[in-house]
């Protein structure tokens, strides 16, 4: 690559090791140190530009993925909240029915509440896949 009318002169300082390596490459190729330097600089500038573009692309993709995940997180939080409200409502409804059907017996109601909460905790500890499989089997069996 020969300098042309649009070229600019640049003066740089090199340490001995870099200078000797550059000179060795130029001698081996039969080119001037300036030609070898321009080629190395042009090649590495291309790599630097590509890396900068890659960083920008990765950053853009990360932002887009985060925005999409936020939607899913918000939806899961809403579902979880509804589940908690439904569970509380079901417990209160069950306690109300117990009080209405049977004469209210506080120790009995407390025992039932403790048992159902314990069973609910066991239910929550079950792997989701196991629960989904049981639900699907129930649907297929006509339940």
C-alpha cells in the first residue's frame, strides 16, 4: 500500500523489541518498515472496529432480552399474586363453611387450619413438572 495524496504522516516511538520485530518482518518480506507498519495498523484497526461493533450489538441484544424478560417477570408476579389471593380466599371460605355447617369449635377449626396449611406447604414443595403431569393425567382421565 503506497502513500497517496490523501495520506498523512505520523511519527511514533517504538521500544527496541517492537522495532526489531517490525524490522525483521520487513526484511523477511522485502518491504519497507513503513509498508509493513501500514498493513499491520490497517488490519488491527479493522479488528478494533469489528470489536466495537460487536460490543454495541451485544449491548443492544442484552437490552432487548431484558425488556422481554421484564414482561414475563411481571406476568409471573401477577400470577403469583393472584395465587396467593386465591389461597387466602379459599382458606377463609373453608373456615366460614366450617363455622356455618358445624357448631363453631375453635380447637377443631385451629386443627383443620393447621393441617390444611401443612398440606399446602407440602404441595408447594412439589416440583412443578410433577404437578403439571398429575393435572394433565387428570384431564385425560376425564376428571
